[in-house]
C-alpha cells in the first residue's frame, strides 16, 4: 500500500494530520475518547480557559436554527490552574497535540495565563479574541485592529509556546485583522469563531437564549467561513487553521483548498461523535485514490474563475 | 458506524401525538436502565443538526422502547419513520434512577412526557410498596396506564381538566396522599418538579428527580445543558438527568 503524508507543520508543531477538534465542542477530550481513538486526531483545542474558574451564562444556552445552532455557554471552565493539574495529565497520554484556548478579560489576563502555560507540556496557545458570549475581553479586543495587535504582541513577548490567534467573523475586514495579528508576531491564525445571532420565541416575544444573543455555528456558516479563509490566505503568510460547519472530508477540503493548513471540527461532532476520526480515515483514502502524496500539495490550491 | 443503528421493530400511536417505537439494538438495550435517555437523529439532511433526547421507556433482550410526543420540527420528522427503518440513535446516555432493596415504600410521580422514565422505574424496581402518581392534561392524553397497573400497588391519576381521575394537578393529589416514603421518583414539567422537590425536602423525604434541559452533544462536552446544584454547576446530560432532590431547585430557598 502506498504511503501518504498527512502531517502538517504549524509554527513548528507537527500534527500527524490536519484534523483538530474545535474549542468548546470537545471539552478536554475525555467524553469523545469513548467514541474515537484520540491518538488518531491531529490535535484538540480545549474548552476556552480563563484565569479564574467561570460558571458561564444561565440556561437556555442553546437554540437550534436552520442548519446551525446558537450557543451562549459564556466560557464555563474550571480555570487555567485546574486545567493544568487535572486535564494536562489526561491529554498527555495521547499522541494528539494539545492546543490551549486562552480567553481573557484584559491584556494582563492573557499574559498571566500564558506565563502559567509556559511551564506545561501543552503544544500551542490559541488566543481567543473572539468569544461573543462574555461581557468583557475576548471579542472586544478581536474586533479592532489595535486590540488584536496589542494582545498578540503582549502574549508573544512572554510566550515560550507557538501562538495562534483565533479570529472573529464579526468584523468588516477579517483580512486586515489577520494582517495585524501577523504584524504583531502571531505564529498563525484560526478562523472562524461563531457569528453573533439571535432567535426569538414569537409566543413570548423573548429571545430563546437567556443571554439574548449567542454565537452561530454549524453548516449554516460554512460558506462564510470558507470565503474568509480565502481572503485571509491572500493577506498573510503565516499558517491558517480553518473551521466553520465542517461535516465531512469534502467540507474540510474546501477549507484546505482555500488556504487552510489544518481544519478544526466543531458543532457537527454533536451529531456524529465519530466524525473527527472518520475524516482522518477518509482523508487517507482520498489521498491514495487521487495520488496526493503530501497534504501540503492541496493547501491553497484554489483556482479562481476568470 | 453500525453502533448507532437501531431498527424500528414496531411503531404505534399511543395518543393522537404520542408515538411508541420498539427498537432493536443489543448494545443500547443491554445498557439501559430507568432514567437514562437516548439521543436520536430525527432527519437525515443537515437542516436539523442536533439530536433529540428521548427517555428509554423499557428494555429487554436486544430491544428497547421509547415514546415521543410530536412537539416541533425534530419530532415531526421522527414521526415519518416506519417499521423496518433504521434510526441513528446514540446511547444510552446519562445517569438514571437508583433503587435499594431496603426500601419498604416508594412513590413514582410523572407528569406529561415526564411519565416515561418513571413508568420504566415502576416496572423495574420491585420488592416494596409502590404508589404511582400520573398527571395528564386531559383524558385523551392518558397512556401506558393499563399495563402499569399490574406493577404498582396504587395508581393515582389526575387530569388538569377533570375529564378523568382526580380533577387538578398531580402535585395536589400527591400532597394529599403523601406518607413516609423511603424514596420518591419524579419526572415532569419543571414547575411540577420544583413544587414536589421542595415539599419532599420540607418533609425530610428522599427523592430523585429527572431534569430537562436543552442539549447539544448529550455526552458532557459542550456544556450547554448546565444547571445550578448545591455542588456547583452540573450538566444534565452527563451528571443527570437524574439528580438527588437535595441538590437541585436550590434558588431562593437558602
Ligand atoms: C433527558 C430528556 C429526556 C426526554 N425524554 C423525552 C421522552 O421520553 N419523550 C418525549 O416526547 N420527549 C422527551 N424529552 C423532550 C424532547 O427532547 C423534546 O420534546 C424534543 O427535543 C423537542 O424537539 P422538536 O424538534 O420536536 O421541538 P422544537 O421545539 O422544534 O425543538 C427545537 C430545539 O429545542 C430543543 N427542545 C425543545 N423542547 C425541549 C425540551 N422540552 N427539552 C429539551 N430540549 C428541547 C430541541 O432538542 C431542539 O434542539 C426529553 C428531554 C430530555 C432533556
Ligand atoms: C457550544 C460551543 C462552545 C464553543 N466554545 C468556544 C470556546 O470556548 N472558545 C473558542 O475559541 N471557540 C468556541 N466555540 C467556537 C468553535 O470553536 C468554532 O469556532 C465554531 O463553532 C465554528 O465551527 P463549527 O461550525 O464547526 O462549530 C464554541 C462553539 C460551540 C458550538
Ligand atoms: S449537552 Fe453537551 S454537555 Fe450536556
């Protein structure tokens, strides 16, 4: 049997394949470990962490919408210290790379968390400048070029780990924001986080989510996400991790062809808990059948019309 | 992915909008017990991207049963599946009811679509006095009671409109009949559950209650199904749906 090379290198970290579980949809890997062999995934981006534990928002935190869903979890998490003591030992048993999704209220928070994570075995930091469900920090940095620049710069100054910046789609030009992240020294970017949305219960005339608004994810956002990866790929030179509504290998390939070096799989894991591993299997088959020796050949291989 | 396939062996309308399915899947049947649920894919296109949680009503050999009420888009689609079709079902999930041989007298309280897990419990748990309290909106919605009779010592029935049994809420009937139960099993609308839970706590009677919350993953990873408990935030799909009554409905009662 022919051997195909699915491995990708992002900012010095080698992932055995480009399939990574998306932050907030896969917990810390434990639950999905009952369905997939975590060793088979390229990596996992863990639930967004904050300096101190957070309870998150009041329920309802989820509403289904056509081909998608809104969530307003609000960064419920055990805090970075408990992650370090309780979850890193679990994740270190596996081959997959661990990306830590870091969410802060302030630049100091991002810096302090980075300092704590420096001393651990995690592989990469994904700076969350895009969570729409919290009052302070995160997306309020992510929507301005200056905010992205300042946080990225501050984190890069202290980080011993490669740093990627997770971008929000809730901006006029995601390409200019990505460029600022690169300018400030980011090692890569990941996109897209959720798109802010609202669902209203007509009977009660109230939003379905207790938090009123939430983040839209799932197949509904995929075309927007693919377009954004395409725009960002043209604007920057650092690697891109693409995501938004991936349900199968073909969806993942859209992102890779548009310019993503790797992909993250989020919401659709809920429908199919075997999905991440399935995409890896399908990718290997696909490469064999199409005589693609190295997945890198496909990254950014888009041929525009006209 | 054969693991996820359950074959529909039998389909039956229990009321005008409640459908009972007998499903075949050895693994799910083997692991089910009262209070657990399954997460059902209702439509094969990606228009609906979330599964729907439905309680297990019974399980034996390689079969298990569920009953679902047609409520909205998902259950409407689910109603189209027929005998012989394969359903994509994940489960069983969650933590269900627990029982002890030391109990002498227990009660089961179910309201509306909440009766399914307690009917399962009443059939499964034996060796003590069992009182069952079932609340329905109206006579036409009464279901599963005939076959339940042989499993319980007393069956108390209420309808909100008084068309059969005790006229009014099952909570009121329960308060009238409540005695020194060793354990009370509860599932129903949140208002009903809260009232019963607070009454039981006041009377120092033990209980287990099955909560309902909107779900995403159903396995404890996405954190959308949060509920406040006396031990902090817990997740209905993984830590529940069944909780000790000491731990829930704790707001404004300190
Ligand atoms: C642990 C558990 C066990 C359940 N057991 C049963 C059962 O045995 N029989 C039964 O008929 N129903 C049961 N339900 C309720 C059932 O899940 C909902 O009625 C169903 O999801 C409604 O889906 P829909 O698409 O038809 O309605 P819609 O209103 O169109 O649903 C839209 C979205 O809201 C969610 N949703 C709507 N209502 C509820 C609700 N009450 N609880 C949770 N999510 C909701 C749906 O999952 C979906 O994501 C159970 C719920 C839970 C949490
Ligand atoms: C329930 C839920 C929780 C999420 N939590 C986080 C989070 O903590 N940090 C983060 O950067 N992104 C979070 N996301 C966004 C996803 O990582 C991803 O960017 C987005 O959902 C788009 O991908 P998808 O359509 O495949 O889900 C969350 C998404 C969902 C659905
Ligand atoms: S539904 Fe995902 S954690 Fe409960």
